[in-house]
C-alpha cells in the first residue's frame, strides 16, 4: 500500500482528492496538511510517506519552499506538484525545488492515478507539458556524450542566455541582465532551439540540468 500525503490549503479540494486517492487500489492518504509548516509539524522521519502531493500557492510556506525543505531533509521522498498554474516559470521553479512530477488541478482521475503510480515506481512523471522523453533523459542514467557535444557548440553568449533561461527571469529581464535587446534574446533562444533540437524553454532547462550547466 503506497502512502500519500496531501499538502493544499483548499480543504474542500484536498478532502475530495483524499477520497479519490483512497479509492485507488494500493494507495492510501497518510495525512493532510494546510501548508508547508503544517506538513513539517506532522511528518515523522520514522514513518515517511512514499509521495507528497504538493500544491504551490499556499500561505505561510508555499510549495516551492516546502519542496526545497523536503529535498534537503528527505531527498528520497518523491514530490508530485499539483497546481492550477501551467506556465514555464512555475514548472521550472518546482523542478529546481525538487519536484519529480507536475500536473494541473483539472487533471482527470485516470491521469492522476497514472501520475501517482509512475512517480513512485519510475521516479518521475510529466504529461504533455514536459515530454516523458526529455524527463527520462534527465532523470535516468544514459550516455551523455551527445548532450555534451551539443553544449560545446554553443557560443559564450548562448551559454550565458541558457543559464539565465533556467532562472525565474522573464525574457525581458534576461535581455536587461545581458544588456542586449529583446530581439537579440529571441535570436539566442531560436538558435538554441535549432542547435539542440528543443522546442520549449522547459526543454532548454532540462538540457542544462542534464549537462550539468545548472544544478537541481
């Protein structure tokens, strides 16, 4: 029986999720928490859950801070982010904070079950927002020679842009940091997309993580 903890400040939604998860075969909700601080007060190091289903926007201690705390204190404890937000900023920040999966709150029950199962048994889960192919290449051992070769083709400025793209800065803020125009930022981004055969900013982040340019 897999043990799941729910951390979400919306009690009605959380209770509904708890009932749904308890209806899944081999899954049981261990306890519920209103926010990160509440979660920390309840967690027992001698009886850890298999997975934490974690909201992002919460009072007192949000999902980013909670995920980072879990990553530091219990690095083997798997985190699945569950949020209303599906923008690159939120996804990237949660991944960097320690989440191993990300789904949105309008996800159907079938996909939720799939996400819970995949993240526990395989260590990760991403739907169409982050392709499983990219996620698998980041989180599983593999021959990295082609990725390192791709990194070696980048100019100094492209590498600088790639590093900044892994931050929380918008493209406009990246342009200001690099002292270049937004159009030049677009040029660097499009060049990286073409050189690395990547289509999204999240894909660039995954590439940078895999090659060691940035660390989770």
